[in-house]
C-alpha cells in the first residue's frame, strides 16, 4: 500500500481571523515529586494563539513537553523550561505559555504532646506563565486551623463568674471547694464556640527561587495561627489543643492580620492575597476576611 501523508487539519487557515488568549488541555494526569514526596498532580497546559490565520495549535507538542517533569522534583527552573518548550514548538503561533499544576501535598504531622503522628493533606496549585515580560510563578495553598471566638469566650467567662457568685454567696470557700467547683459541669456551665477554619493563600513568588517554599510556608502559617488542625491524638494532645485554642482566641480579622504579618516577612514572596474563612458554629453563614500585599519597587 502506498504511504499516505496524514492530513494536518490544524495547519489549515482559519475562516475567522481572531487570536485566542488560551488554547490547550485541562486535567492532564502527571506524576511529579514535590519536596521529595510523590504528588499525583492534574495540570492545565496551554499557549496563546496569536496567529490570526492559524486554525489551531499543536496540542500533542504540549503534552509531550510535560514528560520532562514526570517523577522529577518540581522547581521553578524546571517549570520555566517546560514553558520555553511550549513556545519553541509553537514559534510563530504563540507568544505566551501557561502551565498550572494542582494536587494535595501529604505531610506527616506530629501530635502536640504524645509520640503519635498522622498524615495531613494540603491542597495546592502552582500557576506559571511565560511571556514577553518574563516568567511568572504563583502558589495557591490551603491551610486548615481551628478558631475560637473571643466574644463567645468572654460571654462564657461572665456566665461562669455569675454562677460562682451564686453558688458561693455568703460562703467563704476554701481552695479544695473551689477546685472541686472548677472541675464540675455545674460550675463551668458555658464554653466558647470554635470552628474549623481555612486560610486560602495566593502567593506571588520570586521567579529566581531555587526551590518552591511550600512546607516552609505551611509551617510559617501554622505557627502564626497557633491552632493547626491535628491528626492522631491522645487525651493529652486534645487537652493541649484546648489550651492552644484558649491562648489564641481569634476573630477572622485577627487571623487575617496574623497571616499578613507572617507572609510579609516570608522569604521569596513578592506579593500575596489571602482569605480566611471561619465556618461559624453559631451562625448559618461564614465569617470571612481578606488582605493583600505587594512588594514596593525599589
């Protein structure tokens, strides 16, 4: 049989002379390494279609360029090289390349007191772009924590004080009686409400970084908040967690300000936007605070 040249329909001229901002593929499965740990990522790969006469791009070339990342450590330089390959294989067609990768980083986190430890998932996404202005790198990250309402804590303390006055009216209790009262549900009749909360971060990273500062950022965020969600715990850990919540009473505004201050001082971060969401246990709605910052030009 005579060999036949396969038709390349994408190379045909377009009937509509309209450039497109982004053309590519979404949800590509790609196994990579992140800080030495396997990450089953899903990525979106695309380029701009600037040639008004071109009907389409060469999507297979984008897909094949991703092979250089398989089972390898993700780093700014390797991400930049893939974007350069996107543009090299689309010379004359495209001036901007995009690659976004998402997944969940699993970190083993120790308990607060006991020798236990367990795995915790941190959803993340890397957004990269290469254009005439250079290489752009963003890190989106979610970190969960617990928040206890300062107002609720104050109201609970007031109720406890009122019950103390009522129970010991006209009496001179000794320390044993007071200690017994403090350990009873009749005495400590009210507790403040707390809720599972989440910080959503969008960090603009310096493109010249050698490594992606993911674990370092997670630890900075959890340290600033003081109430990171736990995995495996014993009663001693649960008590330590109750102490941490009591020492870190936070409105959503407090949490946002803590994170803002911590991220401004974070090496390699050129700017950010953040959102904290407290999934209220009192209300049927959430309490939310947002903040942003960008490094001033020298």
